[in-house]
């Protein structure tokens, strides 16, 4: 079975990647799994300037998931290029840099700097960030802003450009269409859902930032449903993520219309999950007589 996945003018060797923010810069896991077996590493988000992140506590467990409020803590673009990219160059899988910013210009400058590196296979754009030029609303909540941001970034690179969608919107399909209109090669969905945990003894939120992003098995049915809806509104590939712990979880995303998947919170539980998922996808596909990943599509109308 051909496991490769076309994104723009390039191909991933297989559809299983590890999600941004859950896998660091790869080196944290290199003694635990064979990184060459991954389709892609989506790196920890990088911003123009270093970020210390949000007030602690930053993570709290919930039923079937976790809430995180890391706050995009990262080393900044210059340190990423000088210290992290040389490490990432050791790995044979696709290296996809996740980028974020507070203004459209932030994103543009960040991507321009990253274009200096030949190591990076492509970019995933985090549009869940507050847009300081528009009253603090996340970039990903407004189709006009998403199309303008995507179009501006498209002019700066020929590498695959993936827009990571937030589920915390009224109509995610309109956001996906805007990304496609702006020139995106793919969209990934979903990012985390907003949630809160309150300590009933102290009567205060557990997280230092009060709310956080919910991930883990609890959100998998939401992610699958959104991938199903989004794929039927656009023609570019969809990358599914959210709560994948087993091969069956990933196969549900593929049957819903995803061309690739990302494992996030699952690697905290078992770093071997990506390998297990890839093997399960291959076994299922070959058992069904599939010749390529695209053969997973078309069963659900």
C-alpha cells in the first residue's frame, strides 16, 4: 500500500505525524522511538521573540484528557534557527515548523526568517493566537483575516503551507474556505477546545491562566465530526488531530476525509503510539484492499 500523502508540491512518506506542542523539537523523544518512522514532526510553536509562557500551574488532568495553558512558551525564532534546527536536521522525516504571532507582520517576518533554512519541509500556521491589532480576538475566528494572513504568507514561500484551525468558532467551514482561498495547501484540525477546571476546595480555577485548551480522547468525536464537515467544504487536504490514541481513532479520521493525522496528547501516555497507529493504518488498508490513502475516502456521504 502506498502510504505517501501529497501536500502542495511535496509528499509526506506516510500520514502519521506528531502534533505541535506535544513533541518539543524531536530530540526529547529520539531515545524513545525511531523518528525516521514518522511522516512528520510538527515542531513546538515558534514566535519572533522568546516567550516565557503563562503563569503556572499550566496543565491539569481531566476525564479522558488534559487542559493545558502553556502560553506558547518557546525560545524565539533566532534561537530556534541556531539551536533547534541543526538538531532537527538529524531526522529523515518531514520537519514542519509551527509559527504564531500577534500581528500579520509578526507571522510574515517569522516565516521569512524560517525560509533561510533548507531543513524545514513546510509550515503549519497557528491561527488560534490573539490578534492584538483587532482587539485581542484570535486570528482564526474571522474568515477575512484568515484569508488575508494566508495570502500574505503564500507570497513568501513555495513550501507547503498548512493552516491550523481552531474549533472555538461558530462556522469552522467558512474559516477553512478562507484559508483555501488565501492559498493554503492544507488545513489541520482541530486545535484544542477551551475549557476550565475549578478546585472546589479553594473555589478558584486550577490553571494559572484560568482557562486552557482541552485535548485527549475526550475531543476525538468532535475532531472527527469537524474533519468530516471541513473536508466537504474545501478541495485541499485535511490533516486530522484530536484525541488519537489508537489506530482505530486515526482510521476514523481518515474515513471522515483526512489525508493525514497527528498524534498529540497520546505521546505523553505512550511515545510508541505513532508507530502503532501507522502499522494499524497499513494493516487496515491492506486488509480492505486499499492501494493508497485516498482509498479511505468516499465511504461517508
